[in-house]
C-alpha cells in the first residue's frame, strides 16, 4: 500500500511539472498575443482613411493633391478645393462641419479660377482630421 501511494505521489509530481511547463508556455504565448494586439490596434488603415477622406468632398468639388500619413492626423491641414458653384460650396462646408472625422473646420477665401472650366471657383479650407477616420 505504501509503495502504491509513493508511486501515485511520484506520478502526480511528474504531471505537476508537465502542467507547470505548459502553463509557462501559455503565459508566454499570451504575452506575445497581447503584443501583437497592441500593434494591430495602433495600425492605421489607410484604405479606410482614403475612402472616408474622399467622401468629405461632395459632388461638384475636386482637389488637385493630398497627402495622408501619420502626421495628417491631429494636425491642422489646408486643402485647396475647386468647386462648380455655390451649391457645391455649401455642400462642402456642410460635409466638413458635420463629419465625425473633421474638427476645427474653417473656410478661408473663395476665388475665381482664371482658367474657368468645370470648376470655376476655388475655396481654401483648413481642418484637422481625427484618428477616427482610419479606424
């Protein structure tokens, strides 16, 4: 009976050692997963940001250039927008003011394009993109 008990104790101690190793490896894996999650959570989705940025500019507006990188978020930027007329200007202002992706919107000067064409007016707007635009 004593021999059987000693064998059971030895067997349990061996299992305990195995479980401790598994527990250690599981803890290491959890740490690695948490690290990866942190990286993915901070990743910027430029594809989402580009589509949402484009949606800020309604029909009747056009931009000639844009730059979107990490520095674009949380910093004021100025964009020159060509517009077809008064309604497009109103739509642009409403889009910027009502967007959850824009804060601190300001409209500056409106000028007439010397080349005329489809977009005879130019409006300068200043705004700050929120990081929400890329999530």
